[in-house]
């Protein structure tokens, strides 16, 4: 059996719908069309009345989900692209995120954001929004990098009582496959050591985990052992696992596809520098996309984001310090 990252997301939604009658899916074209990326394909037929097409209003979608959650439901909202979630920003950060703190009423809304760049998608369909939502208390922000995590973490997102921003990378939808779905899973909020090493820690998340693993494989024949940490969830951030890795290697490179200013990589470096400065043998470094809107042209897009080549060069530079 081969299952893709996208199919794992579909299977997780099917299981959530089957296991809990309070779960429903709401989004644009999620019904008979099966969603923009077919993440809800056939679910409307399998679960009549529970996979519902929404108007073209992300604000209304999230507002309806918040209201439904307060009445005991567990909605899953599909944004066609993460970029469009800004239209529902007020409902997400001022309503869903603050609801428990204002009312002591849980707000179990799961908002699926297809995020990240693909060739030719341009500035309106490629943005990485995770750091924006991680800024707000009350939101959980998940960034699964594997087929297994896409499945298990989405189920966990639906089950918990907090609003969850579930960032699923569009490039991974069809490029990532696994033999089967997991029966047991590491809980969200815990980072994973994807590859152990002794010379350098690369902290990454989502699609950048695979670029980091490619770098680790490239450098291994040179006698360089890179440890790769997959954050999995960026809010909460598993600082303990990061610190333990840096304690083993003495060097840190944090990689993200998002823009550099005020991002996840900034937060990781700030925590390590302030809480684990004595663990470092060299200044911590980060590598992000260029600080420009995401370009449309495939060649420009390829140069805009970190790649295995640019990460390997950054790693070699850090090892020389």
C-alpha cells in the first residue's frame, strides 16, 4: 500500500467524521467537487450533510465554525489556500483564539491551511502563514512534515478543545508517500529527531525537513554528522528537544520556507541564544526565503526559498566557525 500526504489528510478527515458525529467539514467547493486539492474527495457522498460548501467568504466560514464549536460541534474548515485565511483573520485571532480566555467555553475549531510554495503559484497562493498565527496566544499551530504526522496530527487537532491552525504543505501533497498509516503516534507539541548527529543541528519543519535530511545525507560521506530536528508543532514549541540537540552538537542552523522577519527561525534562535548560550560553539544561524513576495516564475521561485544546496552551503559555513 502506498499512501500520499494528501490521502493521509483525507483519511484522517474520514475517520474523524466516522468516529464523532459532532465533526463536520465546511469550506469552498469541499462537497461534490472534493476541494481545491481533492482533500475531501468523496467525503460528501460518504457523510451526507456533513461536508458542506461555503460561500466565498473566509470571514463567514470561520465565524460559522466558531459559533458551531460553541454549540458543541467540532468543525474542520478548509481554506483553499493559506493566503486567503487573512480574510478570516479577525474571526481566527480575535474570536477563536480568545474564546476560552473570555468565556471559559472551549472552541475546538480546526482550520486547514494549504500553505507553502509550488512552482508557478505566485505571491497569492504560496505564502507561509504559520508565524503570524503562532504569535497569538490560544492557537495551536501544527506543521506536519510526514505522511504519518499529517494523519495522526490532524486527528489530534480535531480531538483537542483548542482552535488549531493545521498547516499542510502543498508541495508534499503528491511528492510524499508512506507504506501505511500509523496505528500509534507521537503527540503533537513534541519535536522529533528525524536523524541523529554529532556535528551540527538543523532545526526545520514541514517541507524543509526533507531538504535538511537531503543535506544530512549529502554531508555524511564527508564525515559530517548532521542532526535533523523536525519541530512538527511550532505553537507550542518544543524547546527542550532543541536544547538537548544543541547540547550534543554545539552548532545550530534553523531553516524555514517563510520570510525571515519575525518568523519561526527567529524564535528558535532567540530561545537558544537566551536560554542555551553556553551550549553553543559558534553563533547560531538561520536560513529563510528571500524577504520579497513569492515570485511567480519557476526559476525565481526556486531561488527564493531555501534548498538542499543553499542549506548545505550554510551548514558548511557554520562548521568552519
